[in-house]
């Protein structure tokens, strides 16, 4: 019996998990089930009453209803990602990862505001606040881009940054995040060519 990963092909949270699965060499142990969390099937709601993707069901039937939980669990099952160091450098890396995850949270919030609300109820002030947060975080990541790994064994830090930038391309291309951030753009150009990144790209036009 394989692990079962409930996901949406457009979710950046699910994409992060899919990349981790590939980087850890666990692809043969995980089957994917594409679901719509806004029109969820009964088995998915049993696995995750919150109706959020991704959700992982292990071979033993244990359910993990959050991407961070899933990534932590998968790292106990496979090898291929570089571990974070101890000490001060660890907190620097985790701060960088949190910036990337914050970009995703803000970008998803913007997407939901624009896609789910009738146009007359869209709160532009909320969108502006999220956009400003994204731009500040991008500036910080750009200043540290030289410290991001590109080849070989990468860390969850790089995966988080790569997923964030990919989601901006996918849903918020109008933000033109590369403008004035040449170092970060150069890093992403190479990182986006990893097999795990290419295999997990959201479908065009979705």
C-alpha cells in the first residue's frame, strides 16, 4: 500500500510537498489524488476535516493535514535533502524559509480575494497590503540570493523560495517580481530547471 497525497495541481503548498517527494526519492511510495477542496469528496474530508490541501495519508492510515507536517514526516522516510545546521546559521536559514512561506501565504490570500469575491466586494486595501509584504520579502531574499543553494543536495529553504517565486509567476505575473532583483532572478532561472521543479509545474491556463 502506498502513501496517498491529496492535492490540487495549482496549490503552492501541495507543490512544495511534491517537490520534496521527488527530491527524497519517494515517488514510488506516494500516489497522488487530485481534489477540489471547495467541492471535496467524502474520503478527503475524512482525511482532513479542514478540507485543505495537501493532505497525506500514510501506509498505516495516519493523516497529516498540513504541508509543514508532511514535509517533516517525509524527511524521516527518505534521503536527498541537505539538513539544516545547528547554531546561529540554522536560524538565519529558517528566517529565510519563513520569508518565502510568507510570500506564498500573501500571494494565496490575494488570489482568494480576487478569485472568490464578486468584483464589487474585492478589498483593494487588503491586496495592497499583501503586495507590499511580498515586495519587502522579495527584496530581503534578493539581498541574500548568493547564499541560496542551486545544485546538488538542496534544503527545504531553497524549495520554499523556489515554490514562492514560481507561484508569483503563475498567479501574479503582473507583479514582475524579477524587476530590480537580478540576483534572485538569476538564482531562480537555474533552480527552476531542476527535475522536481519541472515535474511539479502547475498546468498552463488553470
